[in-house]
C-alpha cells in the first residue's frame, strides 16, 4: 500500500507532537545539558557503562553526592538492583531488548525502540501486550529503524496512556503508561497510539543527545 503525501505529513506531525509532549513532560536533555560538567561526565560514564556492558554497580562508579544529584534530576534511577539510566532499566521490566548476545530491560516501549540505535546493534524487542498479555516481538536495525516485517499497519502499536501526574520519577509517572499493544486489542480513547516506526522515531529523537554526550565524554 502506498501512503499518500497527506497521510505522510499527518504521521510526521503526530511524531513531532509526541516528541514535544515527551520533552515537556520529561525534559531529560535540557536537564543534562544544563548540568555542571562534573554531573554530565558522571552521567556519560553511567550511560557508557550500560552501552558497553551492563548496569553499573550501585556504588563506586561516581561519588555518592553526584549520584544523589543525578537521581534528584531523575536522570538516573538508583536502587539495590543497580543504576538505571533511561532508556535502560536496572529493575526488571516486561520489555526486553536482545542484541549481540545481551539482554537488557527497557524503561518503556519508546525507550526500548531507542536502544538499538544507542548500542548500534540490530536488536529484537520482546514484550507483552499491555491489554491481553500476549507475547510480542519487534526487530529493529542497528540504525534504529523498525524492520519491514514490523512496519505493517496491522502490526503491534505503542500506546501512551496519560499518567497519574505528580512529582514521581519518570519511570513510574510516564513509563508505566507507555507500552506495546497487540493488533487485536483496543485502548482507551484518551490514549495516544503510534505505529512502531513512529514510536521509534520519537525514541531515537528523544535520546539523540546521549550519543553526542558519549562522544563528548569518551570513557
Ligand atoms: Zn492484546
């Protein structure tokens, strides 16, 4: 099926609106780019650890005061399971990304779709439909584009249910509402839904600053 120019523009507008909404509700890039160089360097160190190996240990990767400051910015999520760093979750979630013999948990569906480009490996995402709990998979290329087999309009989608709001960490407030839904299930009319390529475009744009940061602070 060929998509008309008009619907292409509509798709693009929906992606742009979602990027703005995500940036407004969770201004991670602005917080990191506005932070002191010490915090930026520690953040890049934690992120780089995730990209190269796995979750950094809960202690030792940076002084506690620095970790506390990054936690207060909601840039990292630190607990006994290690240090989570969006898009990577140290806590187990229902959304996993498999690549290059590794297996990581993502904070949410949009985050999962951003991981392949971040780690520069072709990946397979596995998750469950948030409604009926059936198993879903999605293949993503190393450049972050969703593989053809998952681009079909009949494929699974990403749903963004409006969160409860409040001052909690993004991983609770927003991420809990951003999941995958299978092609058979319907979601509430208040929810935003995106095709997998749209959601990947949103995620890749949201996290693009991280790659620049890793180049700025090589480890
Ligand atoms: Zn379902």
